[in-house]
């Protein structure tokens, strides 16, 4: 007697990150993707087959692998019965995003029995900027055009749209005892682009500041230092990298110039299980 699971076309997920040349960012993206993969890849419900039966022949693909596309990665596509989860990058990657999507989709097509396959693209971005609103949809459209009707691609809401993201930031803040808080985001010069940060800061009861535009971090510290001696800075960033290093150095310099002032910097969101839970919610439409 052999235990088998019914063959089906799984939903596959592609987590799209901004991309960075900093190896710490790549490691964190891989770790977060793995956490999401583990949460989505639940074991299938088995059924009993009365007698052994041969595996169905895999139909030949009607689309040859393009020269720039790799052969299926069977270490990732290890089972017909699991969700497929992988990462891709908008920048700092040898291939443009639409070709990364094509490569993943062809891997899926090679591994499943019953087409079409459904692919959900999940933007791992905190803000609804140009990348989320324009760049990713344009790349998805190119991939969909190249792949045709054999793959159905959908774009899920971006990470920053999850209504419980503030809970993760509040958890970061709860680990540090200070008198006042600054929520530090990268910031944008686009009209209205920083409004979500201001709204999030209001929900958290903190002061917003921006790394690249005003009001900047040092200005906010100076304002708060008139009333408080212990100030916490919670960064609205996904992972550690060059920007986080620069923020830490700025705070060190400020502390040396103002020895009576205590400045505490929390970690970014990082590849935590809680962050993976939010991504799974968005991927599954919860």
C-alpha cells in the first residue's frame, strides 16, 4: 500500500525585495524568504492508493528555456504538493525583475502536472512609492506577456500596507526604556509620500524624522533634547545595511557632542517570525 497525495497546481509566491550590494541585506532577505516558505509549505493531506501506480508522465514544455534562464532548481521545487516560495530583486541583480519572474515561472511549470499555475508577487517594501506603484507592475506586465496564459500572475499588497505593522514597531520600542521616541524613515521628496510615516508616528505616539529630507534626525533630537535626556530612535527600515551604519555613526557623533544626552537606536524590523506572518497574511489575502 502506497500513500500518495492528490496532484494539484500549487500557488507559488515570489517575494520581491529592493535589492542591495550589502551582503547583510541579502542574508536577511534569504532568511525572511525561508521563514515565509516554512509557513506556507504545510504538509499535504494524504490519501490511500490501493495499489502502486506509475507517476504520470510530465508533459513536455511548449516553451524552451531562454538562454538567460537557468534550468529548474529542484532544491527549491522539491515536491509537487508544496507551495513554491522564492525571492527576487528589483535592483542589484544580474537579471531584470521580469526575467527573474519568468525564470521562477518556468521552474514552476516544469514541476507541476496540471496547468495553469498561479504566481503571486509580494512586494517586500514598506512604502507605496514609485517602485510599488510603477516599477514592479511594469516588470510583472512584461513577464506576463512573455509567459502567456500558462501562468497567472497577481501582485499582492506591499508589506507596508499591513494594518498590524505598527505592532511590530511597538514591540521594538518596548525593548528599550526611554523618555521620548523618534520614528526614523528614509523619506521622499515626492509630494505626499511621507504622509504614511507621519500617520504611523501619530499612531505610535512618537515624532517622525527622515534621513534624506527635512525634518531630519538631528533637528528632531535637538528639539526633544530641550525636554528629555533619554531619546530612542526606532528605524523604519527592513534590514541592516549602509544606511543603518550611517545612522548609528550620526548618533555616536551626536552623543559625543552632548554627553548628558542618551540616545538609543533599536534594530530595524529584520527577518523576524512576526514579519514573516505579515507577509503570509498579505500573500493569502488575509
